C-alpha cells in the first residue's frame, strides 16, 4: 500500500493501519483489511482479514474473515475462516473459528470452539461501516 | 476561450520574465486568452464570478497552491467549468500531484487538454483539493459517534488527503475519484532529516476533528481554520486538466 510508484493507483484492497501513533476507542467497523500495531479498546469487525501485530494491545471483541495474532488480546476472537496464533501472542478470551494454528510459546486463556462459524454474520451493511 | 487568472504576487518584477515566456508559448500553441490580474484591491470572487457569468468555461489559474485553493472555492458550484493550472511560485504541490510541470512547460499540458473529473474535499464551509493537515496530538478524530481515534506521541502530523504527491514513501497515494479521504497519522522524528514513524492510515469518507483547545488547521497548505472541523468528500466535483492520464 505504501510507497507505490504508480501515482493514483487504486489499492487492490483498501487497508486500514492502526499504528502506534494512535489509540482507537469504540466500535470499529470496516470493509477492508486491518493491520493493528497500536491500542484498540472497544470492538472490531471487518469482512476481510485482520492482523494484530506484536506490540498491539487489543481490548476488544474481534470478528473477521481470517485473523493473524502476534500481539495481546483481551476479548473474544471470531474468524469465519481461520485464525493463526503466533508465538508472541497472548489471548484472554474465547476463540471461535473453522481452522486454527498455534505456534509454540503462545498463551491462550479461554475456550476454543471449532466449526460453528456458520452462525457468524460479519458486518455487511454499508451504512454501518465507519471505515471504508 | 481561456481565462488566465494571475495571482497578485506575480506583479513582482522577478516573475515578469517567466510570464513573458509563458505568454509567448500560449500564443504559439493558440491557447492565449483573456488575462485577469488579481490585486489587493480587486475581489477574486467578484472577478471570477463575473467572467463565469459572461460565459467563461476554461479558467486557468496562474499562481501557487494558495491561488488554486482560492479559485476552487468560487468555481466548485459550477459543474461545467474546466480548470487548468500554470504553477509559478511556491508552494505548488497541487500542480505536482496532477503531474503539471512548473512555468512555461505547463502550457503544453494545457494544450494537450487531458480533462479529469475529481473529488473535492470539504472542511466546514471551505473546499480543498489536496489535503487538510493538523500538527498537534491534542485532537480527537471521530469518523462517527461510536468511534474515536486519539493520536499518541509528541510530534504528531495528521493529514487528510484527497490528492497527494508521491514525494514521501510513508504517505499512501490517493485516488481523487474514489470518494474516499485517506487519513494519515504519523510521528515525525528529526528536524533536518525527517523520519516518519508509527504510521496509521484510515480510508474515510467523513470525520470530525475536535479538541479541548483550538488547534490550527491547514487547508491545502494554508492556515485558515481552527478546530473543531467537519471534513467530508464534497458532493461537488471539479473538472481539471492533468499532466498525464493519472486516474
């Protein structure tokens, strides 16, 4: 997304980056991919993928298509497709997904439920999105 | 017919040679027209609106970013006007974003006439073509009532782009035809060699910026408002001549 040579080229998928320069509070609803490197308090929903990076601190229930976690989460994590938990991840909350991978060293305190993702309805109404 | 609006600072002696060259080039290309010279005594608004009422369809702004911003604020309501830019003087980031070269070379861009319809941003009652910026961490960005984005850090730079240049790799490139304002929040390190770090990026169509103390808001690089401000993509669009088929 950053530093593309071709000016005005539309990114293939719009990305949101929550960096360490911000703290986000409230209900974050997006249509695109999200990368979190900063602090989020509230809830996060996206129709696309979510990546929670190593220094990120997320105090929120999160829902996405697929989720990669390397940071700290306090809240429930729901992914329609898959969740990938990396070695530095710390999760305090329940996990629901279809496919799960966990690296050695990750800390999880909560229940893991597999295969009930058909009940999950990711946010899909334009009027509810506050981030494009 | 083309109407050329010369900003008032172009009456300074140092610009005369460049303007003379420019006028010769415009005549060679067959696109010379009426020249309207702004001065401190003449109202830009009245002059531009008078010419539009008389049938002006092609308005060429000769000046810098400030000139462009002033003119778009009067012509945004007219959807049949085509704008062109001949950048003379600094800053000229808007022209750069549209791939328009400085001075005489811009005449060839006008002659090629690649017209694009692009979005305008709106901040309170003012339009902007390029960006709105705030250099303070003491503000809160609210895309809606349920979400707050609070900058963290000391040297915070907030930019809301409709159109931007590709000078800085930390800045995502915007498409001014997508109805989205790219909101960039970053920390700046260093004085001479600026280092951009901890970048946050939000594609938004509207937001409100509030603060406890009023904070200065730059519109297209010019200081003009204080917080609180409401920013959105305006329903009005402008037709503008660009240097390349950019979008």
